C-alpha cells in the first residue's frame, strides 16, 4: 500500500523500537511545549506559574479530546492497512481529519466564551485569575491546529512512519523555545507571551504537515483531507476513539477538581505544585505513551493479519522496556525530587513543596508505565472500552480518597497519596484483565483468520 510499512513481517524488537522511539520523542516534544513555557514563566514567579498551570489542565483536556481522532486514525487506518484495504484506509484518514476540525472549532469557541467561569473554579487571587483568562483565550484560538496535527500524527503512526511527526513536532518545539523568551521578556508580554509563542509554533507545525502530505508524500494515494461524513466510517472512528478520549478527558476533569482541592489546602503553591508536578511526571507518561502507541499500531496490523504469535512477543518485549524505564523514573523522583522541581521553579518554597509531591508520586511510576503499556495492547486489539472503565473508575476514586486522607490530618500530602495509590491500582487491574481475556480473544482471532 502506497507510503505505508508492513508490520506483519520482520524482526519484532527492531520494528517496535523503530515505531516507538519517534512516537516517544514526539510525545516528549509535545510535553516540552508546556515545560518550556513553565520554565520561562517560572522566572517570573510562582504566581505566574499558577496561572499557566490553571490553564494547563484545560489544554490537557483539549489534548485528551483530540485523542478521539489520533487514536481513531491509528487503529482504523492501521487495521485497514493490515487487512489490505487501501480504500478504507483513505476513507478513515479523511473522516478523522474532518471530525477533528469540527470538534476543534466547537471546543475552542466554548473555551473562549467560558474562560472566566472555568478559571474561577480555582478561586485564585484576582491578578492570577486575570492572567489565566487572557492566556486561555489566546490558546483556545489555536486548537484547530492542535487537533488537526494530532489526526495527521495518527495517520502517519498507523502507516508505520512515525518519524515524520517527530521531525515536524521537533521543528515546532525549536521555534517555541526561541519565541518564548522573546515574547515573554523581550516584548514584555509575560504569561501572554508564552501563549503567543505556543500559538505560532502550533500553526507552523500544522502548516508543515499539510505541505508534507500534499507536496512531498504520496501517503495512501494523497487522500482528500476533508470529506462528507459517512455513517460506516464515522461510527467506527467514534467506537475506537471515543472511549480513549473520554478516559483522558474525564482524567483531566478529575484533575481540575484535585487542583481545586490543592488550591484550597495550599493556596497558589498547592495548585502550582500539582500542575507543575504533573508536567514533570510527563517524563514517565510520555515515554510509556510512545511505547504504547507503537505497540498499538504494531498489534493492530498483526492482529488484523492473524499473526497472534507476533502480538504476544511484542507485548512481552514492550513490558520489559517500559518496566526498566519506570523503575529508573521512580528512583529519580524519590531520590532527587527537589532538584528536579527546582529546574522549573527556582523559588525555595515552590521546589521544596514540589519535591514532596515527586517523592510520593514516584512510587507509582512503574505501575503507570504498566497501565499505559497495557492500554496499547487493548487499543491494538480494537478493545478500547476496558482501559476506559478502569481508568475512569480509579480516577474518580481519587477525589473521595483525597478528601478522606485530608480529613485524617495528612493535609495537601493526602492529595498526592491519593494520586499515587490509584495509579498503582490501575496498572495492576488492567494487567489482570488482559491476562483473563487473552486466550479467548486470540483464539477467536485465529478462528476468524
């Protein structure tokens, strides 16, 4: 199939590594957008970091919604390629992009109009609230670039060409790194400067994707970007992507409530600790997400092609790789939490509070990688509901658990322990679920193939 790679043959470890590394690097680049903003804004002060952090939960929610079409493309297009159905692959690509544009315009407009009540949830000081509202309104107008780029990335990943999104996102990050200090300090725009720098960078990334697909690649026979939506393809995309988007969106909403609790317990320092700590935790999150996405595309093609042996071998290989990295991240956060946090917010009060968060959260890093790796297995099999059920349930348990631990006298640290405990539980339960259904699922696939 034109412009795609066949993952049903060849060395498994090399293919997984070649898929996962660019995806992982792309995820790090996307994380680095926020961390770059946070690092520069951190030089202004902890209040500025709190303002950006308050919006960060909403941008996280936006990215979670964009997963509907990123994952929808990764699975639907990859399975079409594995089943040797080029017309379906093109149709799924066009439908994912069209749906992404519609959702991004609606969601971006909603955030712009409701910026004041959304930021008001945190009950921050008036000056912090005003900065956050302005920052959110700038960022919301750039969401179509983010959503469409996510859909393009999913299509390339499904085709086994994950290096392309890495190179394009890397170019956007370099631009963002250069523009941040210019807009924040050079033009004296403060937190708004960080928003403008990110907006421009995301627009450039989108433009490069369009140029790459239209002028340089013949991916899937240069499929049309936009199409009239058809029931068959739309429902399949929603079935695949909606549980994942719902899972991550509800996760972001839970974190909004957790941020409100953290703000009530520790003021803007509590909010800053939770939001910045979550960004730093992206070191583990994005690494495992890269391996998970690569594993998902690999399993999707091999499962559709009836290659169950390669599905199991890929799962085992990925577990080993993510397990080693998860253990290393646990050691980093537990032993050097203060030092890591100080790289982003150099105020003593801020990095000491952040160090406590990273030490407590560090115990769950290995289990986080286990959870996200297992998500990739389920997504590749086309079973996106089980991870959603587990994640949504445990994430919502965080709220009453945090309140309970606070009432027991643990203060803001009770919130951090609620996060760590539920993350550990998610990894264990999702692995157990797959072990229970593995034989039946793969046996049915063998019979069908």
